[in-house]
C-alpha cells in the first residue's frame, strides 16, 4: 500500500470512528436513562425551598419549539412536579403558564426567581424581586396551562408543548413566606427510539471506521519499519546529533539504535562513517573492497562485520576498539530503548514558546494516539488467539510512541533541543529516539492481565511522577451530579520547569537534572510499552538516568554520551564525535 493511501484510510477511519464511539456512548446513556425509573420518570431528589416572598418562579428558559406551527407530531416529554408544604395544614398552588402572562401577573409583586441549585450540602440561589402583595389568589387566574392546588402533596403532570413557559409555586391563599418540599421528574417517549438510533448508528460507524484505521495503520507501519537484514537504522547510530562525521571514529558511534553490547559501528556504515576494512577518517587505500575481492590485493574481501570470518577494521588513533556483534536476543537491559541528547546550543528563552510551536504536533498526536488505542485493542485479540503481535501494527505503534517522545523531548518532558521534531513515524537523525524490539512470540495468558493488574505497581509509580496531587470533587446541581478531577503539578513537570528556569538565567542545562529527567521519561515509556502489550518482560523498578540505556558499555556508547571529543589523530581531523547533542 502506498503511503498517501494509508494516510487517507487512517484519517477517514479516525473521523468515522470518533463520532461512532460518541454515538454508541450516547445510546448507552440514553438506554440507561430510559430504563432507570420503574414508573418511567427520571426524578430528582426531594429538596426544601424556603423564601420570604409571595411567589417562587422557575429559572428563565429559552422557548421550546416556538417556530413550530401548531403541535409537534410527537410528544417532547412529560414534566411532573410534586410539591407539599412543610406545614401540613397549609395549602399550596403549582401552576405552569406562558411566561409573558406570568410576568404580567407578578408585575409589582414581591417574588423570588430560582437561579441555581447545588447539592451536598443543598443550597438554592434566588434572585429577589421587590414588590407588594398580589392582587388576587393564583387559582383565580385564567392563563394557567396546567395547575393544581390544595393541602398536602400536590402533583402536577404536564405534557411539554412548544412555547415559552414558567413554573410558579405559591401559597394557595397568596400569602407570603413560602416553605415547601419539591421534586421534579421527566419522561419522554423519544428516549428509547433515540437510544436505539444512536446505538445502531454508532455500531455502523465502528464497523466502517475501525477496519479503515487498522488497514491505514498497517500501511504506515510498513513504511515506518526499520530496514531488514541488519541493525535498526536511524537514531544515534546514524549521522546526526552526537554521531561520527567525516574523519570520526566509527566504532565509537554505536547507540541505542543498535543491537546491544558489543555491536560494531562499522555494521552501520554510512556517510562519514567507517566501513569494513576502512580506516575511519581516511581515504580508501589500495586494496579496497570491490566486487567481493580486495582490489590490488590477494584473496577474497573480509567478511561483513558480525559475520563468521569477520576481521576487525583498523581503528584510527584515539578511537575505541570495535566490539563483536551481539544478536538481539542476547542483549541486556529492557528491550525498549529511549535516547535523548542535550543540544549544546540551547536557546535561553525558546522553551517559553515551544509548547505553542508544537501545537501542530499535538493535534496530529491526538488522532495518532486514538488510532494507537484502537490498534492496541485489535493487537490484543490477535495475541490472544495467535500469540503474535501483528508486525505492521507493532511498527505503527512504536512509531507513534517515537513521534510522541520526540515532541515531548522538544516541548515539555525535557526541552533538551531546539531542533523542531519531524512529522514522521520513522527513525531519523533527531537527537531524541525511541525503539522497541519486536517479540517473535507473546504469552496468550498475560495479555489478559498484564496491561492492568500486573502493571498496577508501575502505574502507581508513574502516577507519582506525573501527578503528585489528586483531587476529586462532586458537584450536584439541578440536573444531577457531575464529577471533576484536578491534579497538581507533576514531579516531572516541576523538574523540567526548574531546569528551564536555570537555563533561562545561566544559559546552561544542568546535566545531573537532565539525567534524572531522562530516567523518569525512560521509566514512563517502559511502562507504556508493557501496558500496550508490546513486550512480556516486566519493566524493572529502576531509574536508569542519563541519555543512554544502561546496557550500552562505554566501548560502544554513542559519542553523544561523551562530554568532550576524543583527541585528534595525528595529521588528520578529530577521531572522536562532536560534543553531546551536537547537530
């Protein structure tokens, strides 16, 4: 599949699936609302309303279907009000009438307008309208659309019709000081049909949208996949920040993109990097490799680096010796690797606007993470039945995490570079990189529990890093109970802010603080890999600080980790890499 076609399918799938999920959720809520009450009414709690005026009126409401001529072809709904006086022997009046007629009746009358209701503790807010006594009892008026009055509990049921209406509660004798218990209920015959329509429409949208997301993600995953037949490309092991350039030692250029301890840089040879049988930083001498033979010499060319019969390439003066190739299965450390190199020329002030500059990335990442969730669910079922994570979906999800890490490193989770992140899932020469080894087999049983039950200890640690203060608040109002969650500043965000403020005033990024921040980021991304069911290995409870993963020995560590370059070779350019994070 071509990349443009994959992008179009992914975008269409997301745009169809998001409304589909919203419709499905709305249908589920509507179904619950339609069946929550045995008598068919959704009712509020009984509350006490007490005012010292002559009348209590409902909040001003917009007109209901005022542009519809005559009656609607269906019932909007039914309103039920139950009111009884706190004093059992005092009769009450409930009336619903046109708003204009009600306001004319209460013109010049001292009354109270209900503005808002809050629960736990209950508190009603009123607007007091000064005035005098009403001219006559409310029951004597002829404009009421529906009304009841009398002692004890009074119940008013009214089929809602188009118009602008107002509810009035008074003492039946038009005396002052209203003190009543009231309850409101609502029922509509439209709820169940609307719920059915939303459920059916949502399911249809999901049936169309989810396959589009999967096929689009698989197409992008194949384009984002690393080259076959060798170590993963890109990252610190290729030309870019902290990597070898012309005349620099190749063996010292290994990085998190490589297989692990002992992997030689010559296997990653590229522009400006040493290849098998070549002297880094020098011209290819007579006897160079050509067509499998050594030109100008005797015998076959040396075997490629890491293969049987391979011979060590001569190293430039000051360069570290190359290490033998280590297969992926023999690597040490966690199989998810996060890398980040400080840009030595960081701007003092640019971090103040990076969040704004990264807005295009944030918008795209919202949709990419939505697709990530869908593909992870589909991959979970694939693992459950086959024991394998579909490779194309795996590469897509790794690409989304890589994209997110580059933006996080740039804008808010480290602010370690001023280089704008690329818009791609692929590995690039950006000074921040992320990769995960593909698992050939995954446990079918663990997929059911590792993403939530087994990950709880790590999720608590991640919550401590990312949210240090949690507060839940229940707000009960006239329309029901709503819950709000708020979080205080996170430890990670606070550390990044401190580092940025120090950078603003000193022009230097404190390296110990950077190392600790990278350790926190690394822990978070390892847990994300585990909960996304991409690996069965349990993440270590370890804060591996620094720009590199701990399994990389000094002999093969990228030059980005070195604080300074190696001494220059005699009669030639420097054999070491550029300073840490140099572009």
